[in-house]
């Protein structure tokens, strides 16, 4: 009998954009300081991650209501389309995809009780099953995320501006985006004094989702100056490192790998970077 199906917390259509010349995704393990080369089907996934026993409804929602509808629109953006050239349905699909990434990864799953405490609207989701230690059980996690996808996260704040930002291709170090196993980063204007985990979405300046080495989809909070809300390529790299549960994915050239390894050094802060 085969085991549970692999469920991705970073969609395969995104991971494929980060493939190297050999058709694989470079994965840096920041815990063991190892560099791995894996296929998009193997990266950023866990068997049965979105299942509660044999119930795969959450995985079905993610696959069909989020990933499938966003994949074509994201591909158009990576190929050079401006967000204004997308249809309204495509814009909604990209917005939905970007916001869902916030709570999709393994680390954020464990922090859902903090998210519940920070976001008042999430307290109306009804009973959520807690384990002996007070954290959400697997069933509770899936129930919460299913509820989010069916309610607010399926219609993210329409006033948030959708933009596509490019990595700093003029940088002599050829800075490219990398993507954490959590699938995105979120930014707050005062990360030096507080972490992003204990703030509600309305307090964030932007949601930053790398969708390729040179492109990131960004949702910008209208309450912030766009020039200050969006991170630089260096800041995006540092934030991806900080947010990663364990793995950082990308086209990891020796120079880029060296930059990531520097982030392992105690007290190291890239110039201009803001870290939690």
C-alpha cells in the first residue's frame, strides 16, 4: 500500500521557476549547512501535510482554488506582463495565492495560535481542536486553514496594490531572489524592534512572494509609501533566510551560497537588511 501523497507548501509551479541548468532546484539546509539538488516534485513538500487522516479537502482547495488559478497568471507576470494587463479574475487569483502563502508553511502552522490572537477576525472560526500542550492539533490546523481559505483569504484586501518587482540585476553581486520553505516573506516597517509574527496583516507593509530568481509578486499595503514598503533584493534575501523553517531554495551560485552561509554567522547583518 502506498503512503500519503506529497503535499507542497511551496507550489511546484513556483519551484520550477528556480530550476538550475540541470533541471533541479538548489536547496540550502541552513541547519546542517548542506547544499542539495532536488526536483521540484521533491522540494518543499511533506507526505500528507494537508490531510486529516484520509480527508484531502484542504489539499483540493489549495490545488484547485489557489494554485491552478494562479499558475498561468504568475507565468504571464514572469514573462513580462504588467499586472494591469491581467484580467480581474487573474488579479484576484494572484492576490489570493500571495495571501494564502502566509499561513501555508510548516513553521506558520505551528504559530497559528499566535495568529489567532493577533487577528480578531480569525476568532470567529468556531471550535479549533487543541492538543495537550495547548497548540493546534493537525485536525485543528487544517480546520483553521480551510476556514481561512473559504472566507477572508479567498477575498484578500482589494485595496492592497498588486505589483511585480525585479531583483537588482544591476548589482555587481548579481543578487537573485531566493524562496524560503515557508513560501513568502512579510515585512513590517519596524522589524528591528518587533517580529512579524505577532502583528496582524493590516500592520504589514507588504507580502513578498518570490516566483522566480528575477521576479517577486508583491502585495503593498496602501497605508505605506510603496518606495519604503518593498524590500531591496538584499533585504529580501535576508528575510527569506530568517523566515525559512529549514530550507532556502533558489539558483544557488557559489557567490549566492556564500552570502547565505554568512547569514549563519552569529550577529551577521547584511548592510541595509532588516531582520526579525
